[in-house]
């Protein structure tokens, strides 16, 4: 085998879009919820959805204020390597209305692929219906099914809904050693 042939065989394989993760749910209010992996064409929906987030939701997710999501940032968030990260996007469609983004759950694997960090953000009108729990369960299953040993997330100490969700799902919580205002939630997956 020539060096060129060996090199071609050693190139990383880009994982195909995981269509098996797509799911449609009917909600009690008559609306439909579509949960699926993010795709590059979702960038405009990310920008529009970000513009509708409350300043508090942005602060809880990013630990600081951000005024807008730029096109470059939206592209970065929607063009992902499905082998190293996963982002699930939730779209809600109410009767007679267009499909609109209502939440995103993201998982990024460490370089050794043993650990994965998660983050979730929801629009305010999507809170209180169990969507965070549903998305976090999907991330846990995905991480476990892809051989990750641990899932962790960093959140503000005053993000009580997320802290409570993590407690309810068996995560261990501890204060971040670098910043006492933050908590680290950790879940062993093996």
C-alpha cells in the first residue's frame, strides 16, 4: 500500500446526520414538538430564536450578557461534527402557526472522548412543560450510547431550575473551584 493510500485510509470519517434521533411529539395544547439534531440550515432559526430569548435566559446559559447571536456564531453552532458533539434543537409548532425554535441542548466531548459537557437553553415560553428534562435525558442517552463515561455541566448558583433538574436526574453538584458563583453538575455514565 502506498503512502497516499495509507493516508486516505487514515482520514477521519465524518459521521452522517443522525436521522434516528429525530422525534415528533404531540403536546396537550394541540401544538407539535419536533426534536432533532441541529443542521447547518438551522443558522437563521438560531439567530431568530436568540433574539427572542430573555436577558435572564441568556445570562443563565452563557454566564454573561450577549446582545445578539452573529451569523458567524450561528454557523459555528449549527455546523457540527456529529462524532465529537451533538446539538438537539427543539421546534414547536402551534396550530396555524409556523414552526419556531424553542430550545437547544448541546453536548461537546472532551478530546479523550471520555467526558462530555452539556448545556441547555430554552425560550421562556417553553419552560415549565418538561422540555429541559426531555432534552437532558436525550443527551444522557446519547453520551452513554457513544461510550462517554461522564457528563458534566457548569451553571450559575442561582439557576435553581437547572440545579433542581440535575439533582432529580442523579447528578452530583459541587461548587466550581475556579469560581464560587458557579456549580458543576456531574453524572457518571458507566
